[in-house]
C-alpha cells in the first residue's frame, strides 16, 4: 500500500467549490483507476476551512498513474483559486502495516 495525508487551508468562501472539485476527482479515480484504493476527505469540528485528504494506492505505480490523470491536472489548475496553502501531514510512502494486507 502506498499513500499519504494532506492538510488544505481553503480560502474563505471557497469550501463548497473545493469540495465539489475533490468529489469530482474522486469519482473519476473510482471509475477509471483500479489502483486507487481510497480518496477520503475529512473536516474537523473547530477547524473551519481546513480539509484533510487521505489517498491510498495499491503501490507507487498506481499513485504515479493517478497524478497523470486529467482530474488531478484540473485540481492543480484550480488550487491557487481555492486554497491558501497546504502541507503533507504524512508524506507519500509505503505503509508499514494495513488491515488490507491481512487477506
């Protein structure tokens, strides 16, 4: 498994538009990327305009395929309009353990 966790600071008034783009990109990944296992987004009470995004792939090759798709390119194009900044909470890396590995 290969994945990472990012924290996005969304510009005031842009949260709905940001989430719309994320949901659209997630649907494309679900429908067209068999190696993309998860694209999850969380919001935490008390952290307005903060969005956490978790991505998980079968391996690094699946991640590389994901970042080349049109949806990710589109996401990159709108980031400056929607996001004040972002950081990697957990940099992309191979997992040490996962319940998905216990099959």
